[in-house]
């Protein structure tokens, strides 16, 4: 069970000293308890969006955050289970955690993507990222950095290994979702990065995104952002982009 009394204030960005997400080889209690409800909800979801795939993903049962260290006990669940959970987000049953690589251009923009209409987050604008899944598990633990590299490559065609990574991971939480993020500064300008992403999407027969954009302001009304993005943008444009050492 997560001890939420130890968690930082919701929305507050804090440095992460360490993180360790263990994946247990047992069913998630929430998935067991809500199997019938998840199945019924899945039928409604795929009726609205037949492109959904009921693959396996990582859903933490419990997360501890103490003095900057994040520890989690996770299980693999069907995507249908997660879609049911996110309707009400009962954090006493499960908590969502994902890695967010924040791409910065040489001229100081945050590079984001807009999700396509066939995805679970249509029209939402955020940095390229995705939930942890079975391919991100290495020796029983979540490889968050590997997940970031994979998601960015799949969605944008960019290689995070070509960027200068921030010295630290950072995190914030809101509404039962923990966002673990790191800055990655590329040598290309915003226009150059957007062009790379647009060419990659054009060559993909089933792209997840329908646009790429360069964000240069913390205005929270500029796009349809998920809850974690405005706080991260405010933090970056307040001067924290220097975490990569050359901002």
C-alpha cells in the first residue's frame, strides 16, 4: 500500500535521488477484482476506437516516495484493466507511473507531439512518451530509460543517445499519476527537430501522432495539455532547462 502522507505536495516538482520499480510475477489485485468490469468497459472502448490493442502494460500496485527516492511494486495488467482504472483513478488500488523524456532544442524550445485521433489520448499535446510495458522489464525491474528511448524513437524518429541528458531525474504527481521526467537537449534547432519528426510520421503507415510543435511559452492554455505538462513547462521556462548543463 502506498503511504501518500510521505509524498510531496501534488504538482510540486522534486529531484529524484533514486528509483526502483519491481515487477512482481503475480496478478494485480485490482485486475483480479475488476476483471468483469474491465471486460465490459473494453467492449465499449473498442466500439468507440477499434484501433485499441489489449496488450500488457505495467501498473504499480503501490508507490513509495521518500526523500526523493521512488520505490514501486508493480504488476503486468491488460491494457483494458488500465483503461478501467483511469476512469476513476482509485489510488488505493493502483497508481500510474510513466517516464517522460523532455526534449529541448538548441534554441530553447520544448519539442512536443499531438496524439492522433485513434489513440487513447486524442488531441492531447505532450512530450513523446508511453506507458511501461513488458518489453521494458529487465531482470524483474522496469527500465525507465530504455522505455524513454524506445517511445521517442517510435513516435518521433529521434535518438535520445544523440542528446545531452540532464544531470538528474525529476518528478511530480497529480491525480494518482506519477510523472518521472528527464531533460534531453539536442544540437538541432526547433525547426530542424520538428521537420525530423514530421518526416518520420509521414513515413509511418500507422503513426501515433498527427503533429509536432515547438513550445516556447509556459502558457497552459496554448494546447490541450494533460495535467502534468503545464507545471513542467513553467518549471523549464523559469530557468531549469540548465539542468542539461548548457541551457
